[in-house]
């Protein structure tokens, strides 16, 4: 009996788990059995691995083979186990020494002719290998850039199974790894805020949302600039730091949407699903282990829901829990999967279903129709929106005015970065990055404001105009306004302005 072991990685969400792949070649009738909770794609690997080994010039062992994937209780899925299974079989058959598999993880899908194809989820797999103390990882050559984002891990790119056998034997190096340098970021050009005219209040709301990481609701007639403002929000957000960039890149890697040749996403992502999107498309889902949805793909970025009342109410309400927790846990028959979902939600809506550009005086909707239209935005969901802004129709003078006096996205972004730096200094040593992430009890104790300063919010809370959650969100926005103004703490005007942003009424 001959036995060989190597390492692979199983992904549950964006978390990688080390899997020990054991190949046992025993006497008996030739056969090939995979044990250890494989899915359908992994069970089909028997035929892919056999064809790849034979077409790479190696003899297929005419023995009874058992491939064990341990731990057996962990679900394994996908075609990324093809390469480690082939390496373990070849080592057990004596084609290559066992020492070549020592402290190495293998990830890759095999074509029938022996080529090694790219797979999803290489970045979180490489992170798991590094944390497990493995020295290196062998991946498809197309995934090398992605794996090299993990420091301290030796990455080798493989184009074919034949090249892997040569490397394992020590006869010749396998396909040389790509250089560590090169393009690692994706540059995205967002529309400039200077294009938005006549909406000074809306521009200010977008700046406040960017500075504090706040959710934003835009209400206004067609053509008022709601979509333009939302599309320009990502362009004034600061770049992601390395930890956040790796989080975002890991989610996109699992979803299989990383751009080729530039795997690291260092800019806040932007997702704008159509109003016909289902709950699974928005928050994630699918059979077996759930896949990430638009909510998780917008992690550390912006999720824009245009024509929000057109979304089914059940789809919108599915956002309530993830907006509070910053993560989404999806329980399916194949197990529970957790994806990060700390996003800035931006919703836009028209005043009524007919949406006449002429305003309320030309509206043909009944009071019942208007109420039914906006009732799709439930109270609990709206209670989680920090900034609620009503935009007015554009006038001819605004539309045709000279835009020379308007600020560009670069100018606004500089103020946003300065405000976030002030917040980061205030929350140094904690896990909070923006004012929107600070828990309410911390705001009311550690960062407690004088009674005179918070008078507007206190009065609104006593009158029932603010919920307890709304009260905390007013305080968060007030701290953001203070950061933008260069003040050490909010004053009475900041709290009053935050209350107006929250309720669309005068303090």
C-alpha cells in the first residue's frame, strides 16, 4: 500500500480552510473513490484527473485508489481540488518524491489535456495557506498575481501538469512565477462632481455621506440629479487601505469577477442592481453554499438602488439586518456562509408614481397611490438612513449657468480625506474607521456632548420625532459635520444641521 499527502484549501464564504488530501493506492480491482463530503463538481474530478495524467505522458495506476479529503465534515466544492489530487496520486505512484509536497498547498483545475486552468477564490485560499504556516502555494499561472498579494508566501505559477511533474522531480523548474511587481491595482474613472449643477444641498449631502460613511436617501422629480449625485459618490471616497483592499478583493475573487492582470481592488466598489433584482441577487444566495450578492460585492463601497420604491418590499427589507451588522449570514442546506457587507447604501426615489417633471401641481396620482408607492420603503429601513435629502427641480438659470465656480471631485475628495483622517485619529486603537460605524452607546458615553449642544436632538427624541436609532444617527452625522468643519467636537449648529438632514424639516 502506498500513501501520499498534500494540502488544498476549501472555501466557506471568504474564509479558507486547509484540507489534507490523501491518496491511497492499494491492491485490488482498479477503481477511483473520493471521500470527504465532495460536491458534484468535485466528484467529476475523477475523470478530469485521469485524462490529465494520461495526456501528460504519465501512466495511470491500475490499482484501487481512494482519495480522502480531511476534515471529512467540511463541505468541499469546486474544481480547485483537481491539482492537489493529481499531485497526491502521482506522488503515491512513485512518479515524484513525497518531499515535493511538503509544506505546499495546491490549487487549480485540470483540463483533459493536462493544462491548468484558473479558478476562483485564490486570494482567500492563499491567506489561509499563509496563516496555516505553509511555505508556498502552487496555483494556475493566471492566478499568480492574485496569490502574490499575500506577503511571505512563495507563489509558483503552473501552466500544465507535465511542468508540475518536472518541478516535483527536480529535473527542471516549473513555469517560472511572474515577477512580484507589475500592475496590481485597477484604475476606475468616475464622473466628476462638477457636472452636477443647481443642487448645492444635494452636493453637500453627498460630501457628508462620503466623509462619515453614512447612508443616503435622495428624493426628487425626474431630472433633478439623483442618479448623477449617486454615481459621483465613489469618486470622492478615499482609497482603501491594504486591509480593506484585501477584504474587497477576496469577495470579488470568490465571485469570480476580478479584473484580469490587476487583481487588487484599492478603490471603493460600486454596485447598482436593477430594480427587478431578487433577494438572492441582492444579498447573496444559491443552492448549496450561498454565493455573494451585490450587497457583498459593494463591501467598503457604495450600493445604489435607483428607483427604490420599484424594488419589491421584501427585497428592500432584506437589507435591514446587514446594514446594522456589516455582514450577511446566509444559511442554506449546504451550510451557513458569512460575507462582509459594510456598505454605504444610497437610495433614490421619485415623489410619486407618475413622476411629472412639472412637480406636484401636475401630478395625476391619488393620495392612496402616492402613499402606497412610498410604503414600499418601510419605516425600519428608512430609520437606518442617516441623510434624507429632498431635491428641487432644476431651474433654467441653474442648468445654463457657468460651472466655473463649482468644485470638482478632487477638491471635495481632499476635504473628505481630511475629515476621515480626523475621525481616524479620534478612534485610533478601535475597529471603527468612520463615524457611521461608532456604536450608539459609545457616542452617548465616551463622546457625550453637552446638553445645550444636543438640544435639537433631545427635543426631537422627547416629541417622538426621532427613534433611539435615529437619535444616535443624528449624533454621528453631527460628528461628521464637525470633522468637515475642522472642529474638535460638534456644536449646536452641527446637531441642528444633522437633524435637518435626518428628517427634512427645520430644527
